[in-house]
C-alpha cells in the first residue's frame, strides 16, 4: 500500500484530508509537533509526535530527514503554514528522500506568502482590494499618520515566517487608535512587515480552486454562514458564477502560474467583492469540497504524485456543511460571556433542515468516532487544565518565595515577565545602571523574540533615568536560566509557567512583596506606577554594595 506523510497537523484540515486519502487506499502517517485529536482518527495509521521546530528548524529538519531515510515513504504533504515554510526552505534536501506535493515554486508561492504582493497582482487583473498601507518600519507609521482611519485592521504581511532558525507566528488585530497602532507595529516590525487595511463589512467567501501551471481544473465557492473570530463553522457551497469573479480569479491564477489547491478569500460588501488573501494549502473547511463533488485531497494526490489527468470542470452540488463541535463550543462561550440565549436559539433554528440530504455534519461521530470523541474530550481537558492552572496559580504564596541577593559577591540575576517588553526589561536595565555589582538578564515566558517595548514603557522608563529605546525582547533560554543564581518573577502566572518549563522552584522568587501587575496596553500613569513599584522592590531585594 502506498503511503503519505502529512507534515504538521490541524484539527480540521489534516483530519479531513487524511480521511479522503485513506479512503482512496493510501496509508496516512502524521509527523507533527502538536498533540491533537487527529491521532485518534481511524484514517491515520501512525501519528508521530515530535519536538516542535519553533526554536530549531534546522534540527527538526535533520530529524525529519532521518525519519524519511529509515522509513520507506512515498509522499510528503505539508498541511499548515509552518510545515510549508520548512518544505520551501529545505525543499532540495527533503525531495532527495521523498516526493513532495502541495508546494509551489518560490516565485509563485510568494503571492500566498506575501499579502502585499497579492494586493498588487490582484489590482493588475482588475480585482477590488481594501485600501492598504505597507509599513516597512516605524518611520512609515509616522509618514502615513494622516492617512490612517480608525478602527482598522493591522495584519502581518506573512502569517508565519522562518527566520534565524526559528518559526514566528503572527496575528491579525483590530486597532482602535493611532497609539495602539504604534505599539502593535513596535511589537512585530522587527520580524515582519505590516499592512494597515480598511475594515470591509459584510461576510466572507472562499473561492476554492485546484490548478495546474496556472490553469484552473476545478473550482467552487463556499459562503460563510456562521463565523467566529475569522473562522467559519457553517458554510454552503455556491456556484462560481454567482459573484462574477470567475474571469478575474482565472486571470489571477494564470498570472501567478499557480499549481495545486488554493483558497482565494474575499470579503463581500453589498455587490462588491474585495480580495483579502490566498490560502496556499488545505483549509479547515475542505470537507465542503468533497461533499459538493470535488475531492481536492484525492485530486491533488493524483495530479502531483501519480501524474494522472484529473477530470476537469466537474459539476458542483449544493451542500451545507457544519462543524458541530465548534458550534457547540462557540455557543457555550457566547452564553457565558454575553449572558444571553438569543444567539443560542438562533443557532438551534438552523437545524430545521438537518435531515435534508444536503445538510452535513462534518464531525459526524458515526463516521470517525475515535476522532470526534477525542475532539470533545480535548475541549473538556483543555478547559479543566485551564481551571486547574488558575487554581494552582491562586494557591501560590508570594510571601513564601522571597529572597535578598547578598551584597558580598557577584551574582547572576534574571528578571521574568510574560512578554519581556514591559516589566522585566525595565528591571534589568534599571538594575544594570544603578547596581552594576551583579550580572543581569531578562526574558519572557511567551514564545516571542525581537519585540520593541510599548511607547508608554519607554517614556515611563525615561522618567526614571532608564533608556529602553534599543531594547528587543527575548524568550526562555535553558542555558541562561541554568547559569542564574536568582530568577525574579513579577506575578504568580510567571511563577507557575516557569515551573511548568522545568525551572527549579528553589531558584524562582518574587521581585515584590506582592504581585507586580502587567501594565501592557495601559496608560503612561500605569506604567510609571508599576515601574516605581519595581524600583522599590529592587532596592529591597538587591541592596547596593557600599564602598568599604
């Protein structure tokens, strides 16, 4: 039996791709760094859970190549953005071991990777695009200040990048003010260019294609009926003629010479369709393609691995496909947060045609019981862990984890907060300037590097004689932590997170006699008050050595 390794994993797209390939007669192996319900699917033969590539992509790739050498593998398919980045960078080395499908040439893939390049080429073929400003650096924020309109959307030019042997992930954010925009850009611009876009009202659609050398073979549209935080849970198939986009999408795909699957995302505002981005891999709603008559996972496998001619211009059936688990979770969340049952009853009303053959529940427990049960169990487990974590955090006694650094010898002292852009860098810089007898460093528990501090953090620090203008964040470094004599945290969350990272409890202490709150996103006055609290704590815990 031929086999395929799915690189990376996701709860939806990987599961539904695995199902179709397994039904086609291909043994599906998943090589992933996230422990997901997918491992319980009846359609997955093996699930290899490995160390994350986030902080060592080269090492991850070396291990992947060793796996491919030791295990006869026919085909490799990257399923998420991070896996795509790895396959693109190490394409030559990986392709010596296995046939890779689902990856375009770098020139073509640039349009899925770079949202700004997509905007330019889309305008060239006559598509409507949101008003967009590209920010290459902080100077561009000031240069375009008069052009910004709030609220707006700020997004990274690329959702995931590989840089300095690390994987970086970025999020889209709705921005309410110029000050908020500046801070968000400061957090990301050292790693990725940013786009500022106008907000397009309306609803989203996906124009989904499979193409070969710029020629579309099959196509359909799915319209989002329910959306939650940018993801759809209930969608319906639509004929490609409905929005008048067919000629322009064909022109776009031909111009960039795309091969493989892609979802071209649009926002529909009245009669206008605005292109937003290209998703250059399998998407979470891929089950719609199968149910409407276009089995994209099998078609891609046949086209790029078996070199078969795929039947073209297949008819598209009307279907509505929902993910029941996500809808249940979202409705429970809405009830808890909004304390209102209106949206819940509106949701129940959508089940009136549930027995219709065109109404499909993609996470049907009778189809893949192990996977579906694991999905619900995963939600329960994650929420229980969150509750237990919260309970454990509350039980931490600040008074029991106190220490004073002795003034008679030189010590290595670390300061820790969540993001390493507000509290811990100020503690490091202040201590280094006013108490140089010791060695200092700081880091954050969040997995983020090279972020600048917020404007209010820099201004507040300056008022205390500390210059943080050149600071950029760091994250956990095992060797650095091992060398430390004392690690001072700001709050209970930092304490518990460090313990979970494996740091000895005997090395972790609270900087203050009580928790020092996170001023992130707050006013200059808040930052100044918190920094004064940090200074007072440092003077108590790190007494300055007196001249003999």
